[in-house]
C-alpha cells in the first residue's frame, strides 16, 4: 500500500511539474510575428491605455525590430511648455519668445518615414539610432553597437519632458482655449506595457536613451521602464542634454536660479500629485528626495548599483540655459537683447552645472562627458545628435569623444570593477570644423527645429 501510494504521489508530482513548466512556457510571450524586421512599425496606443498626446489625440510610438535580443529605447527631444503660448508654440514675443514644445497637434501617421523629411530626420537624428547609412560612413561616424539592436522610438507630444501627469485648461489673451494633457509619464508606462505584452520584454541588454526633453525623460522613467522590461543581463541609461540641476523646490533663487522653472513645472505638470513623477519615484526608490528633482542621479545610482548611467552636455548649451532662465530670472528678462540674455544665462548655467558635476563626482556608476562647445551648431545643444563630431576632450590624460564615452557606458562591466567614465573639458574652445555643413542640413530639412537665434528657435 505504501509503495502504491508513493508511486501515485511520484506520478502526480511529475504531472504537476510538467504542468508548471508548460504554464511557464505559456507565460513567456514571444515577439509578435506581424512586426517586420528593419522597418519602422507604428503602434497606436488605445485610449484604454491612458496614453495620449497633449491635445488629447492618440499616442503613437515606433519599433524597428532587429535580429538582436538587445534593445535601444529612445525618447524624442522637443522643448517644454507650461501655459497656452508655450503649449501651442505661439510664444512669439516677450520673455517666452521661441520657447515651446514640439508636436502641439499630436503625432502624425507614419511620423518616422511618411515623408522624405521625416525619413531623413529619423536617419540623421543620432548615430546611436541609425542603421549605419552611407552618409555617416562618408563623414567617418563610428560604429555604435546599438545600431544593430532592436530600437524603440517614443515621440514627444506632451510638452512635459516625458514626466507630466496632469490636465490643465489654458486660455490665450484672445480667448482661445487649450486643454493640455500633460501625459508623459502615462505614455512611458503604456509603451513599456505594450512591449511586454507583445513579446519585447526581457531583452538581453537595455539602453534607455534620450536627448534634451527625452534626456529628462530617461531620468524620470528609468525605474518604471527597467522594472517593466526586466533586462536579463545589463541595463544602462544615457541622458544627453536633459540637464536637471540639483535644485530643491522653493529654493533661494539667488543661489539656485533654476528654481523658477522647476517650481513652475512642478505645479503645472502635477509632479507631486497622486500619480505624479515625484510621488511614483519616491515609492520606487527610497533614495529619491521628493523635494528635489536633482536627487534622481544619486537615487538611480543607489537603487541600481550594477547599472551604468551616463550624462552628456556641452558646457555652453544655450538652449537648456534659455529654458531655465529666459522666462524666470528678472535680470535675464530685463536684458536688452539676445546677446545679453545669452551671456547672463550661460553664466548661470555654468554655475549650476558645476554644482551638478559635484553631485555626480562621488557616484561610481553615474558618469559624465562634458565638452565645451560645438561651433554653435544647434546652439551647442545635444552632444549625441546628428554627429559625434566636435565632442572631443583631449587633455589631462583624456583622449576621447562622446563615442568613447558611449562605448565605456555599454562595456558590460560592473561599476564596482570599472566605474563609468567622467570627463570634463577645461579648454574653453571649440574644435568643431564641420558645423557649416551640418547647419546647412539643419536649415534645409529642419531636422532639429533649432536653426536661428534662441528667440526664434523651437527646441
């Protein structure tokens, strides 16, 4: 009887084990076979996902599948907004002239390749994202391993640097109404969930990458993206020109001149609300200080000690300086012309960038790469877009450009064994010699929307 019962038990145990294995196999979602390789596939997120653009229209994102189990997740740049004029790109005069946010009318169908200009923009946007075309080979761009990865591109249409969670009603001086959906945080959550449900979770390696507004988005959404996508081997972050200063909310503007911008967007974008960025990240990381967005660097470093994080900026980034100070610092507002405004803003930017550098210096897994300028191409904004040319630092034992920094970021070494590279150029000159050609391309195709003076640009 005992032997019989034992045999039955072993058989039952075997059946349950097989059932468990089959259940696990069923739980593993394979990539959707209808998604093609090496072409931009458009995904329109349903209303039920909670995702939308700033004007309430559907949110679209794009996936370019490769024969690779590694993933590049890129968030688009495009300025910021906080009122009617900046959210509709109609700020044409006064302190906010030229400031605003991309795509106020939503994301067009086939946004990445619907027209020749869109195809050129997606091809030339960043050497990290291209599939190594002839143009980049001719100008000597380096091979970057992410060019062979599956790529996800998240357009920007919410005006909240991918981190808002609020709905606001604005009215123009003429009485025109605008309902603005600051929905960046929900969009990132919905994109990650869609990827998980369609077989693109658990990539071998993951790089969360963004420039300008997208760079800010990497800092805000990294914990959510990492936790949802669950990379199996290594995970990294690259924030290019998404400069969050170490500025507490409500700080003294004489010491922290960026506080005017931060207090404004904290209020407008609902960051401390129940579903806000500050609230969510405070739950995901015990190291995140809800009174200071700049605590994100140390919080990410401590929460994910084996991940590698990188931040890049030109020290003379006039665009980020303009957004921080032009509409919020009285002395800049009162300055008589663009040149005077730029000079004041650049001095404040340098002061606060130095404080940020000191914040990053003790963090072994959060590196930085800060060249001086890029011949004023795009007002020295964004280090990794269009070309790596002009990003060199060749001094004090450093012989590198931003491509070297990216290779270091992606080297799969544990930061405890090999800390992430830190490089700061002290030579205050630009060695960029290709700016005339690239500036011409920018003017012809409007790749960046940043040609011309700050007072007329669209970041």
